[in-house]
C-alpha cells in the first residue's frame, strides 16, 4: 500500500534499471546510488529514485526535488518519461551514458549493481565533459521515439551484421501483401504400434524437430500466381532468399520438396512433407488422450539419419542457428561449472564470470523440450524447462549431459531412449485454443525464435464447443487428411470454404540473404555499434562483470510474420469468420484492430488515441473465447471500447469504454483470443487491414508519452481482401453471431436489420439473420 512520503531522502539507496529507462522508470533497490550520469535529458528519470542531493548535478539539469515537478503540472515518473522521449545529445558522451546505463543493472535478469563509474573522455575534466555535453545537447539529436527493445538497435546493427551472414535487411524494402496467408493443415497421426492406441483410445503422434529451409519472405513459390494473390511474378529485386529454421513435423515425413510450386528441394512449405514453420495443427478430442513421441532430430541430415539408430556423419549434431549465451542460468549441457562445492554443472548458471568461454556462443548440440501451453498436463509430460534432452547424434562427446535434471523424475519413464521423450496429454479440459512450443531452460527465446511452435486445439467430440448449447460457430476448419494444397489453394474445395482459421503473429528480422537475424551481442540492446560498447562483460579475464555478453534483456524486431509468412494477405468472402489469434512474439505486446483502407498498402489514418480515423473505418472484433474456452458473454472489441453483449438480440448503441482510449484487442506474448469478424455487407474489393497499435518496446500501459508501432513496418500485420460471394444469402448486411445463439443473442450489423426479435420463436427464426424482407419482427413473421 503506497502512502504519502513524509521523508526528505538524501540517499534512499537506488537501483536505476537501464532496461526500463525509456519508460521513465527509476527503481529503488538495496544499494546506494553512488554514481549516476547527469549529462543528458534522458537520464532525468534516474532522479526520480535517487533524489537531488545524491550526486553532483549539472546546473542546467532541472532535477526534481521533494514534491517539485519537471515543469508544467505533470508530476512524477510520467513527466520524466515525457521528458526522456524528447531529446538526446549526439555527442561522444552518448555511448558513455549507454555504458553507464548498462553498468547499473542487467535488466530482466535481476542482476545487481555493477558499480562501474561513468568515465570522462581522455584529456578532459568532468567539468569540461559537462560543458561539451550542454553545447552538443543544444545542437540537437532529438528523436520522436526510442523503439525501446531495440527496433532502433537494428539500425546500428545493420551496418555490421554477423560476418557470416552479411548486412541486416531493411524491413521497409520488403514488399507487403504479395504473399498468401498459409493456413496450417492438420498434423498426421503416427501408425499405432500397441494395443493401447487407436481411434477410440489414444491419438498417437511421432513428431520430430528438424532443421530445414522455409520461404518466409516474398520469393520462390510465393512468386507464383497459383496462390491467387499475384497476377504476375514479382521482379527479382522484390524477392528474397529462403530462411533456415527449426520446425516440427511427422517423423516419417520426407524432406520438403516444393519444386512443383516454383520452390526447390529442401524448401517448405511443400505438399509432400508436413515439416513447416509454424507446425501443422495438432487436433485433439476432449477426454481422448494424446500420446506424442517428441524427437530431437537436430542432426546434419535428418532425412537420411535414422533417429532410432543414429550412425555416421548424417547423424552428427548441428549447432544452433541462433546465438546462445552460456553465461545465463540455462540447461548448460556442456557442463560448465556452476557450484564447485555441490559439483553442480546442469540446469544452472556458470559461476566463473571471468572464464573466456562464457563470452563465446554455445556451439554444442541443441537441447529441446516441448510444452503444451495452457494444457491440463501431468508433471512428467508438462515439458518443464529442466526436462530437456539432446538429439541422439552420433558424435556427442561423453562430457556432455544428455538430459536435464527433471527427466524421468515423476514416476513414469518418459525418456526411454536417447533423443526421444514420450509425453501423454489428458485433454480433459474444455475445448480451447492452446499451442505447443519449445521450453528449454535459459534458451526458450532462442528455440522458439528459430521456429518450433504450433497450434494445439481441443474440441468436443463431433467438433462441438464446450459451453455452446445451441447453434454452431463459423466453419469449417481444416480437416484431418487434407494437405497443404487442399487447405491453401483457392477454390470452393480449397481455402475459400474455410471459415475457421488459426493465426500466429510473430515479429522477426532478417539478414539480406534471408536468414534469421537475432542479436549476438549486448550492443544491440544499447543501440550502439559493437565497437562502441566499452563496459566490462562476462567472459573478460581482466574485469569482473555480471553483464552477459550475448544475451539481451528484450528484443523487438521489424518484420511482422503471420503463420510463417511476412505481411500476408487472405481473401475472404462477405461472411462471418472465426480467427484463433495467438501472439507468438517473444517480447512484444500486440494491440490489434481492424481498419478499412482505400486499397492494398494504402495508409490507415489514426487519431491521437490510435483509433482508425474516421471511426467508421474500424471493423469490430467479437471476442468469443480466450485461453481456456468460450467467454461467458460475447465482447465487442473496438479501439477504446469493450462491450459485453447482453444476449437479448441487440448490440448496444452505448459502448462500454475500455481501460484506456488506446486499448483495442490487447494481447501479451503467448495469449490467445478467439474472435469472430463479420465481413458481410462489405463490397467486393474492400480491403481490411489488421493493424497493431502497441508499442515497439515493452508494454507498460498506455502511456501517452509512448508511441505506437512504426507505421511502415510493425504497425501493419496482414490484410483481408473481400472477394465475390460464392454463397446465396438473403440478407448479407445483417450480423448474427452464432456463438451466442444459445444465449438468445442475435447481433445486427451497421447496415440493416436494426431490430431483432426477442421472443422465444426467434430461436428458430433469427437464426438466419433477420430475413430478407422485414425488420419489423413478430412471432408469426415468415423466416427464410
């Protein structure tokens, strides 16, 4: 309980957390505030914690003191945050200030104060440094926003890149809305080998994680009119190379071959193989258990290496495609010493911070463990971070730990052979949208960024939904047995018939050669060129530090990838659709809205609250479910409003304000939202864009001083293009929400059917959307 502060503090003991400075967040901690840089406006936030009498203060720096405010009437941290967003000097001292910011704390890791002092430039006194900073601060260096988790850091890193990958790709050069939304088909089950599996008992899978290439950016088979998106191929300067990923698929499937689709051997998505990023959907029936053999098959040539009997060079292990920091609390399969007294070498943080090995990227075999996120799961199958295992590779040294400390520790043998774990899932929970992903200790971010993730959907028998008493939701969804082409090629027997679609949204960045970019040094977080980073880091034999050399507290990337494709487009008919949305970003909160734009790629104007302007250009989400099944009531979601529908046949004209005027469909990492979107009444050719008005930095609430995502990149997610309606409808202008049919809730769209019946007879009648000839309702009205 925070109460009024009655003390004038001279030194309360302060830890200024650099990872949150852009939010104006001073954070008080247990150590004294003996050193703080005082030479730049963005450091005003530090004074919030330490007070005005703790350090030498520049005369020109308006530090707060007691109850003072930083000019104007906005007190406290919010005012400091606003000031921090305004200006930043561009002098040589900027990198020193970044160094000091890094030296104070290690962000989300919870590390302590390092005590490294801000050093002045050689040959000048601190006073001369201060005077130089004042002069250069007056000359400029203003930035409208700081991109927080380092979208801006891509700019400084872009000039360097990794030596083996080349420069980083400028996201603005990627052409948008020229690739199709790939709808994940249903994962195939494995052949039953025991009496305990089968269609009536247990669904059995053998799912391997392998390395392969996928076309995420425009090019290759997306540069083919067969998908119904492009009228003619893109010019060569708008196409890009493929991306090496990790991904799941049935262990019996061959190497992807998309040659017939204008792709190549080894390139996914492909019709002959279900290895894909994201993984194909695992469909489950409530109360019917699912058994999965999860296979770590990250070897040199998994298509030739027999995972049950690994032999020869094809079965040699491969290193990670993403930089892995060994200095964290992590799986540590290489057994670097953590606690000599206990001989602790697994699932821990190596203790010798001056060991040069801790400054190098891990290059050994890649551990994995799978977690079904949101599932009701027994402990042995939960996928605890310490329950990882290495691949059954032919060349792993005996010095490596093959599995984590929690493997086979819960009364049932799960890891019965090297490289494999058998997990069983009860599925004894309401129908829901879950997902599965890697969960390895200290490197979940690395593994998931590389690709292994997919939807895990639970349904009632017969495809029904728990809690849906009467009626049905939009459908169909992809069915078992259908492949890539049946699910994704246009046509009445292809994607055009689908009304339930899972949508996984992630942010990624790429090198110009198409490979994934992921930061491999702390300079990315500090928004510096690596040569400018001068603070001590772990792995330096001459200077003790607690700051990891490779790990970044958070990272935000500048390409929006949806179902494994950059900025896709999906063609919809004027009908009601169900989208199972999943935020698969590592750090980014999404704040999603639907904006009707003048044409593909045209801007979506926003007002000061981030609402499409004019407001009638925003299309509502009707949220029917979240992580654990259907909601008690359908909620209409628009920017600034979240209105629970009463269930009496009406959509209220008075909308209930959301917690912030900027709040739309807000989703944190790993959150799911089950929504309906009504495209009925929209004319052919209408373009509806899914936009993200969340920040390009860690979400700390809808602070007006924090900007929204970049309008040219991360603000745009995907587009829906309304095409000709293939079904005859009596009144396409009316919205009836089937998900609330059982509650007596028909919902009218903005163009017709202003009144809906509320008597018992309409349960049979409202059913199809008000009828074509009348909006005056009576119990005896004729219905289509």
